[in-house]
C-alpha cells in the first residue's frame, strides 16, 4: 500500500445511501419505515395483465438523469442507475474525499443478484426480430452483474479491490460482509459496498411468477406483504439499492468521520438442500447466526434487535423463526424481530444492504422498525415481530439475516460505537 | 432498402443530425457537418457501433463493418448514405 497504514482490524460504517420504493434518499426512506408506510401497488412500468402476480413495490421517485450524465442515464440498465445513485449518496454522506493519495486503497463491492435483466430482455427481442446484427454493443457491459462495481469505480476513480457478489437474495449482506473482510485483512482502507437490483420488468416478473413464490393478492396490494402473519401467501417484489461506505476504524477516526456503527460479525453458510426452498430444519440459518455471533465475540443475550429476512413466504418465515429460537433460546421471545419487507417488498440482491442500513439507523435513532400487515398470529411464528407500529427502544447491537436461492445464508451484526 | 431513395441532401443531413443528437445525447448545434463523432462529439467505440446501427434503422440501409471506418464525421455519414441511394 502506498499509504503507510496498518489495518486496525476493526471496520466501521461512515456513509449510507438508499434508493427504495419509499423514496430516493436515506431520510425519505427511513421516515417512511418508521411511520409504517406502504408503497406496494399495481405494477405501472409495463403491461402486467397476463401475469399471475401484478403487484410490486416499485421505485417511482427516481430519474437517473438527476444523478448521472444524460447519455448514460438513457443507456445503462436500471440496476446500474440505482447503484450509481446509492453509491454517490453514500460517498457524499461519508465525507470521504477520494484523491491521488488514497484512491488505490479504496475499493468497490456492489453486489447484484441478477444484473441487467431488462437489457437482456430488450436486446433478445431485437435479435429475434432483426437478427444478431441488431444487438446493442451495450448489452454485455450493462447486463453483467459486476458492472455496478466497475461503474462506481470509474465514476469515482476508485482503484482498490473491485469485485462483485452474486448470491441471489443474500447478495447485499454477503457484499457488505466480504467488503468488511477485505478491509479487515488490510487490502483496502475503505470500500463502497451494498446491493442493487432492478427485477421488475417483463422477463423478471415472468420468471418470478413461474417460481410461485410471490403473493397473488393482486386485488389487495397493500395487504400482500405480510411477513410472519398466518395469511401470508408469498413475497412482493421490490427494487432499489442500499449502499454503504465501510472504513478501517483508525482511518475513519483519523479523518474525523461520523460513524454509524461498527461491523462486528459476519456469517456465511449454505443449506446444501434445494435450489429455491429453505432447509426445513433451518440448519444453514441457525449456523449462520451462530457464526456471526462467534466472530463478533458476542453472546446471544447481547442482541437488541433482529432485522429478519422475513420474506412473507410460508417457508421462510416459519424456518427463520425456528432458527432464531434455536440460536437465542428463551431470549428469542424478548428480542424485537421485524421485517421491513412488509413495507418495501423484497428487493432481492439489494435487500440485505437496505436492511443493514435499517439496523444502523435503529442504532442511531433508538427506533425499531415495525412489521406492518401483521393481523393473524401463526402458531409457527410466535416471536415479537414489532406488529404494525415502530417502537422506541435503545439498540446497541443489531443483527440482520439474508437467505438466497441456491441456499446461501448471510448474517451481519452491527454494534453501536 | 429504398427508404433513402428520393431523399434530398438536406433531408439526409437533418435525419443524421436527429439520430446523432439522440444517440450521443449531444446538443443539436454541436452536430455540424465537420464534427467528428469521436473527437468532437465524445463517442467511444461502443457508441459508434450503436450510432451506425441507428443509421441503418433510420435509413433502411446496411452498413458493413468494413465501411464503418469511412464514417468519421457527420458529413462523411451524410455522403455515405447519399451514395447508398445509387
């Protein structure tokens, strides 16, 4: 490293950025979350009349041209536009000034669960209709999931480690966890990380309808995402980006950075069970929380809040509840466990990062977000899900789970500094 | 084919300018006949491929890869398309 710097072995969060269905910006989203707002509605961006699920939590308050060059805004896939915006926000929020002294020590790890599906769908249609010579030269660069990381590095001149994580719905959490490890082992002093996703398009919705994992409550979209509720019938698809600036603790302190919290634990395991269904014994989910606690050097008693994966599918919510009870024992009943997917739906590769940011804001403000649409208790889901209304409560340690198709499990623990 | 036939030089130029403005997101007044796509209008190699595809669609013509190097400026494009009328 050109900087004469020894890694402290501790990693803190100094910047955050959000693009969600509740708004473009951290405070817009967070105030909506704390108020239990519900942005779910009929899909408006394309004709969904033939789809079995016709509802989503779409990002509407967003124009890429407000954030990037007009030509780029028109061309890039939406997942890149979200990533560009989230990362720009997080970097500005961190106050980290990128210059020739530090740019080779600052990296990017922006995960994307799928990549440029809309780009792929549109260009495939062009090829079918006009032959291969009609395919845009931008198909490949704007479809590949790693382009979010590449793009951010180009825009901000960040020349440190640059990679991408693709672990479906665990992507955002794995990205943050891996970025944390990169800083911890001394390969970078700071990382721009998070997750981004834009799956609400023709082929994306077609694919997820076929998996039969989404809610079909088309006539009552506001009540469709209902994690842990007995009447839940699947997830509501969402989109957006959560981005964080992670920094070596000493580096952040030396520049007088404002610190949201410390990343203290990261677990990652596999179910090795089924391509889309979670293990009925929740073995991977149990081990991932235990691993994060062990690496954090924390006992289960120290956790004040759990932001659950809580997708609103029959399997996930039951198995995740089972896993939490296994890991935390009697204390499981005393920890507030909420799913912010009840409001934002499930933004797949972005969700783990968005929810990590909610953990940090819960720590900052002493507010635990609610699980809205909680009406009918399910005997299999008997924890304190912070039903319907946010709660004022001091949070020192917050844990968040993310589980993805493929059987990927990720868990992050944040601690107040 | 044939869309180009019967089109006046002024019509071809107007369409080339319109396509260039759209594809490269540049201001209309920048798109002079002398303007080079790469040097003056900021196009990189991928932009050029996209631009040529847009010309093909707009004028209903085929521009082989080997000919693309001839289309350096706005005026080159107009002349090339005009010659395709033959």
